[in-house]
C-alpha cells in the first residue's frame, strides 16, 4: 500500500494553496456579508485550469483526476465554503454529468468550455416536491419532432442564477417512473423559456447563488439528450456519487480550518493564568477533531483513488458525504466552544464556518439519504432489497 | 534572445519551528519552496518573454537533490530547464556555483540576460549574481525592482533603490540582473503544464534536461567557504521605547545609541 501523494498532486496542492490564500481567502468574509457570488474568482480559477481539474486534457481539462479534484475541494473549503460550493456545483455535478454520459459531440461542445471555465454549469434535479425523493420529479419533457419541450421548474439550484448550462432531469414517460421514464437534458440558459424565478436568502454559503429556475415551453434539441432517453435517473445518480465523494473532501477543508483556528486560539488565549492549550478539556477536543479529520482524509482519498482506478465506489461515496459533513459540523462546533463568546461574533471566521457547515448535512443528499444508500448496499449484498 | 533564470529552493518556513532554548529547528513538514527573490526573478523572466518572445531557460542555484524547482519553472512557462546532477563539495557556496553556472551558460552557447534573486531566504547569501557576472565579464545590476529589455533587445533597464528612492539603471546586453524579494508577484502555473511536467508527459517534460556538472568544467572550482558547524545567531536584544515630542524622542534615541556604543 502506498499512502503518499504523487509529485504532481503535491505540486497541484502547492499551487492551489497559494491561489486560495492570495485570491480567495481575502474575499471570504465579504462574500458572506454582502451575499455576493465571486465571479472574478471563478474567472481566475478558469484561467489557471482549475475549473477542469479532473477532466481529461482532450476536453480542456487539467487531467489531474479525482484525487486532484478532491485536493481542490479540500483547499477551497479550507478558506471559503461559498467558493468551494460554486466550484463543486460546476465541476462535481453540472459538468460531471456531461463527462460521465455525454457523447463525443456533447463533450466537445459543452464539456470543453466548462472545463476551461469559459462557461459555468449547474445541476437541475431538486424540485419543490422532490428533494430527498428525487424520483418524484414533475418537470415534464414532451417530444415534438427533433426537439423536446420542457415545462416545470427546479429549486435550490446552486449556480442557478448565473449558470450558462444546466443539466436537467425531466419526466419523459410518466408511466415508467424513475427507471425508464426520466431523461437528462443539456439546457442552455440563454434559450427562450428559461427563467430564474428567485434567489434564496440563506443561513450559510451566502457567497453562492441558490436559485429557483423555471422552464416554460423550453425547446431542447434532441441532440441535447444526455445519455439515453429514459436513463436520466442513472446519469444523475452517477453524477451525485462523484459529487458526494468530493463533498467529503470539501468537509476535510472546513474541518481543517476549524482545527487550525482552534489550535491558534488555544495557544494564545489565557485563562486561569495559562494558555487554553494546557487545559485537558481543550486538549481532548483538539485531539478528537484531529483524529476525525485524519480518518476522513484517509477515507476520502482512498475512494478518490478507487475512482481514478475504475473501481465501484457508490457506497463509499455516500460514507464520505455522511461522515465528512458530520465531522465538519462537530469540528466547527468544538472550535466555536474553544473560542467562547468571541467565536460567536462576526469578528472571527468561526461564526461563518459554523453557518456554512450546516448545509453539508443537507445538500446533495441529506445524511439520512446517505444512510439509506449505505444500508441499501449492505442489505443488497445479503439478498434484501430495502425500500426508502 | 535568450534569458537564463537561476532558481533556488528553501525549506518552507511555515513548516518549521525554531526552538532557541532547545537549540534545535523542528521540521514539522519538509516542503521546499522557491525563495521569494527567485520567484520574482522568474516572474521578471516571464514578463520579458511576454514582451520579446525570448527563450527562457531555468538553471538551479545549487546542486539540489531533486529537480522540483525546475519543474515549477517549466510549469510557469520556462522553455527549457537544466538540472545539474552530481556530488559537489561539502560547502557548495556561491563562488563554487558561479563557476559551475558560468560553465553551463557557455555549454548552452551563451545567453543575453541572466536573472536571479538578489538574496536567499535561508542563508541570506547575495554573492551568486555578482560572482557570476564577474566570471562572465558582463555588466550587472543588483537588487532591481523592475526589469525591461529595450532598444531591439540590446539594452536592459532596471529600477533599483538609490539614495532612499529609486533610480533607473541601464546596461548593454549581455548582462546580469538580480531581483529584490517582493518586487513582483509570480504568476500561477498553467494547470496542464504542471500536471504534464510532473507526470513526464509531452514537450514540457522533455524540456527538462539533466547535465552532470563535472562534465562542464576541466578544473573543479574551489569554494571560498568552509563549513565548521552551525549555531543560532546571538539573541536580539530588546529595544528601548521612546516617547514625547519629536525632539525629545530624537534625544532619547541618540542617548540610547551612545549608551549602547559606550560613548
């Protein structure tokens, strides 16, 4: 077994660390305060190739694989969860769906500008009546000659307010349901019939666009069907598997930030005549945080290696998301406790980190859904097919 | 036109803890980085390449155990890089390396401009640039904050500190210019070049050559320094806080200096 990062991944981390410290960290508090999407940062990320970090070079990507993408997500979320979320929605699910199931022409036409950062992607799955129950979507696509007419809408779409391309899941045969009756489409947001209905005002990740988007008789050419007609649910679930793994990587970054802040504070803050670092209650919290982060890092990068070497990973990706989001929440909670009252103020990034961390247990499949995925896989191995 | 950029490496200060009481430096994370002044030299070289289309070749500041800094230079956009391999003397100082680098430049068929950092972050050595210019018998401009090649690539102009301000220095090419730390912000590497140069794929990886330094010289150069051991520099004494009007503070400073100097 070899647990070391390759020279290219070490060099990539060094490059990303420098980029995020210089370009992203100084903006993080302001993005949260003003509820602003950092378009200028997204452009810079695209210029250095990071918005296509995991995609093959023939499609405009960097070719650093899933390990490279996890490094990016870890480092981004170490300084700014909002920017990490924007990038995750773009690469990890929006563009990823096209990479996984797009045909050659679709990859040339859509994936290449997305990987180069010339265009931004979003992933259109969730609806007002279909959250954890993704198969219950109502957005309808009806075939009309060489086109499909989309009617309906999606909610909680990250990057939805400004994306150029949205991968959308719609019902094409209501009688067949999710298995056979749902199809994925590549939608250009400039097409007539695409509207942004509203932006959510959120508790955390306030430097992101979380939008409700609406399709009104939106005409999509048949060539923009992603994968096969009727197999959209599979395409979307595959993309979500990738997204869940990299959300686990994002959680390493968030938890790492919490640990670094807590250690820094415990070294300098004195109570009862000594630094907090000398208090056993604080030491135990630091030790627990560090141990969980290391366990998460081992899990996430092993699964990333499995993806890069073509091994099945669905169940493990759900574990990355489940364990990662809970580790990150516990870490920021302990960091806040160590900071005491000052951690509760907006003068310290801990407060923002606390609000940002909470979404980790909700988006791209709640912790409860991840447990369903994990349990389903375990029971399936024992011949039991469970129903959600 | 050909520009050479000479680059070093230094242990990342963020990964070490100095414990003076224990008399030790604890290395928590052994990661090497480009020294700040050499980063600026690399950026200066890239800006000259952008302006003139010149060829940029990276050479190492010392005989390093690996070629990492050269791969970084290629990822940033250098056209070629030469790794100098082989065991050197115990103290391969700037005098020794200047001779080796001059031989490497001759082996390359010469150059029009050499750029390097004015100083190193770890040892604080500043002699490499001046010594190399002396051996090559080229004009030198030291500690520059900005560099441009002018007049159909025959002259280099540089902004250098002078008399509490800045002056414009000029030299005919070929010339050597050392760049001050903090002068320029190094651009980010191109992602594809970065991955390919470390994976050993494509033209960018082929641009990294490996030369045995001993084959470049007929006589082995002799270092002027000898390593006899190492210890921490003397502890810095506490300063004296002064207050009051400007005149009172000036008198207090003068008095403190007299006392310190024993006058």
